[in-house]
């Protein structure tokens, strides 16, 4: 029987760390991202730009057409792909930039989760969705309005869907996870923002200089451990630094 992980953004950063960790623990990995890396032979890679909402349904259906519900022990969707978006105060954001960031960070997880719940309805195995959220969902950072708002929306999705699913006989368990400050391209982008566009930039430069960033591998191990130890109970919103 297979254990399956469908993950967005498995091509790099935290997503790659998670894909490797779950693969090492016997999972079949299906990743969705814009780029494809031939060296990542261990994962089935599906190319899709998650800002193009109309293509998402097709890609998840394509993945499911290769899966067998009678041969699956458990299936997990990790909504990991995310984009910081343009870092600037609200009056300096273009409508297209707002649209892009909300589509990648919030609309895509909603569409994928909707399809995941629908397509696994008759599956008897264990079913889970992990939303990779952020402390930015609850801490308002000036110039990160799109990022903060989209992560807050992701957490609300977790709360609503967990209520919908909890009454069902074999519902999907859904959680939000704050991964902490992770050493990825996203953090490089944060540190390189000019101070006039992002007041808190020095705080992130200091984290880096003081060696306070976790590696994607460390965070992935933590999340996997929380998963197998039963900590990721339906409806939880948790910060990996506090557990
Ligand atoms: N790094 C941190 O300190 C930190 C802290 C809190 C939360 N998070 C969250 O953790 C998650 C992973 O972030 P990260 O730091 O690993 O970022 P990253 O290094 O920038 O990686 C982002 C991943 O998302 C994919 N992606 C981005 N835009 C996409 C699009 N339009 N369509 C499809 N895939 C797309 C990228 O793949 P392609 O480029 O191949 O498309 C890549 O695999 C995000 O949700 C982020 O908000 C990160």
C-alpha cells in the first residue's frame, strides 16, 4: 500500500526539504511547481503556474488519474508554494501584483484543497491537508500586506474546512503550520528589500547574521515528526518553534 504526498513548490526551499524527508520515509511524491528539475528523479513533477487558477483543476485531476485509492494507505496534500509578493506599502501596489500574490498564496490552496477533498471523498485511507502558513498571518508587518492577508486567509480556510470535515465519517484532517524563519530564496528576497520599502528589514538581516535561520531540512524533519506523532490534529494552527 502506498503513502502519497502531493506538494506544491517541491522544486526548492522548504518544499524540497519536505519532499526529500517524506520520500526518505517511503512516500511517493508528486510535486507541482513552475520549474522542473531533472535531477530530482525521486519525485513526479507537474509543471503549473499556480497563479493561473484555471489550470489548477486539470493538474490535480491529472495527478489523481495516476493514483489508486485501493492501493493507498494515506494521502497528504501540502499547500507549500508561496510568494512574498512586492514589498511595499499598499498605495504602491499595482492591481496585477495584488492579484498574483493572492492567487498563488490563497486561491491556489483553496482550489487544490477543494479538489483534494472532492477527489478523495470515497477513499477510505487517512487523508490530510497541511497549509504552510506563517507568523505573518497574525503579526502585521508593514509593506507585507498581500503576504499577511493571504496567510491570514489560509488560516481561516483551515478553521472552516476543519469544521466541515470533522463531522464526516472519514473526513480530511487539515492544519496550518508556521515554519519559522527558514534559509530559502524567500528570506534572501526579504533581506534584499531596501529599508525605505520595508521598515523591519534589519530584523531579518540580524536573524541571518546571528545564524538564527533554520535549514529547510531541519524544519521538514520537525514537520514529519509532528505528523507521525499525531500532533497535527484537525483544525490545529501551530508554530514549529513552539512544539
Ligand atoms: N522562508 C521562510 O522564512 C518562511 C517563513 C514562513 C513561511 N514560509 C512559507 O513557506 C513556504 C515555502 O517558502 P520558501 O521559503 O521555501 O520559498 P521559496 O524558496 O521561494 O520557494 C517557493 C516554492 O514555491 C514555488 N512557487 C512559487 N510561485 C509559484 C507559482 N506561481 N506556481 C507554482 N509554484 C510556485 C516555487 O517553485 P517554482 O519557482 O519552481 O515555481 C518554489 O518551489 C511558503 O508558503 C512561505 O510563505 C516561509
